[in-house]
């Protein structure tokens, strides 16, 4: 059985400005702003929510079907994920488009100027679950993507009886209250961070009790405070795993999701599954770039033991590939 991963694939262009933006912006001329900043470094990183989740699932030996759109500039990205073991047959490459791209420049005081180009992501609605071998899909994750595609995937998963994790996160502002409620009501799991959770409640008017009545499991990440899971009438407080160093938080949430999915696919209890997500997440936090880190299941299990202590599920985790 496999996991269907929907969401964005993107390139992140990360630049560094060796000064402060504020020194070169005239407040009284802001209405006709025209500035150019000379940066002294740039990295191009492979990213996007779906690409990052699939990458981490591959490191965990969890079979994954990636469903995303890319442009003419992504053959190496696709090949890299395929080499890791990701099933990229669900990736649609559009020859007349560029892959979605995030351009960000950070100054010496961590102020940022950023632009996001949707590119091929805007046509993610051209992909359909009906065109996949959906009988082999045990669970899907609907992560940030073109809003129209996310709405379509919710409907298709419900029609095809595919259990799904609903992860609207960055697209909450673009989805209507009705669309968010529909996504939540049909989901097996709602997964957001603490700020996004409050956004969902504010936009839909739903209370904590309302949300937990509509969806079987709610997972809320809380950054350095760990995460909380509400499932089967119980609340699980998941303590954070401590990184050896902090390099870059980008992509940490995607790695956490991969850890959660891996535990779900193996049928682990939620306290173990949540801790597994936290352990996987710190590997990203310790590196620059969302797909430059590496680990294997044995290393994850050992780090779990060092952080939280031993549990019976770790022997299964080491010895069994994703189910």
C-alpha cells in the first residue's frame, strides 16, 4: 500500500543581502518605491510541500505516489526523487511552464523581501486521483497547492473512499469557510500549526469541540513547544525533539508530516507516532535546505530512544518497510 502525496513542488531561491533593507528605503517615498539590492549569495533548493514530504517518506522507506505539477525546468528534480524511491508517475510536467518558485532575500537583521511565482502549480487541477491506481492508496495527504486543486482532491477522495489528511495551512486565506469545513468534515486527520488552527477557527466559526466532532484526529504543531494530538477522545502532548544545532526551519513541518504518516501507516499509537514526527523534523532543522538532509530508519529509531526512551514499536520500525 502507498501514500498519495499532493501539494506543491517548487524551487526556492534563497539570497542574502549583506546590509539592512531599512537603510535603503525612504519612508516618505514608499508610494513610488523603486529599489534594487545587490545580494552576495544565492542558493537554489528543491522544495514545495509535496516534494518535501515525499522526500522524507522515501528516507523512511515508505512507498509514496507523488501527485504534483512541475515545469520544463524540473527533470533533475523529478529524477532525484525517483532515484530515492518515490513513485513520480503522478507528476505532470508542463513543457510551456516553469516550476513554482519562491524568491526570498534576507538582510542582516532577518528582514525578508519575498516573491512567489505559482507557475505550473496553478494547473495542478489537471491531475486527478481517478487517473491513478487509487486502489493501492491507503491514505492521501492534501497539502498546500493550487486552491482549486485542493478542493477537487477533497471531493475525489470522498467519492473514491480514499482516507485523507487535510493540511490547508498556507492556503487557508484562499479557501472559503465552506471549503475549509468540507475539507475538515471528510478528513481522517486535520494537521495544521497553532497559528493556522486559530485561523481555521476564526474563518469557519468552529470551536475546538466542533472541529473534533467533525474529524477523527486533530494534530496541531507548536514549534519549539512540540505538538498536540487529539484522537479517540484523548489528548496527547508530544514533547519536541531537541536539535543538535539550528540551521534553517524551512521544511520542518513537512518532515514532521512524513514522520506522522509513517507511524500511521504502521498502525502505531498516537503518542509514538507524534514523537516519531518530532524526531524526523529535527533532521531538517539541522541543515540548510529542505532536501539536503539524510537519515535511515535505524538512525531515527536510535535518536528516538535517546530522546524519549525505548518503545516496542521501534523494533518493528527498524525491521519493516512501510506497510
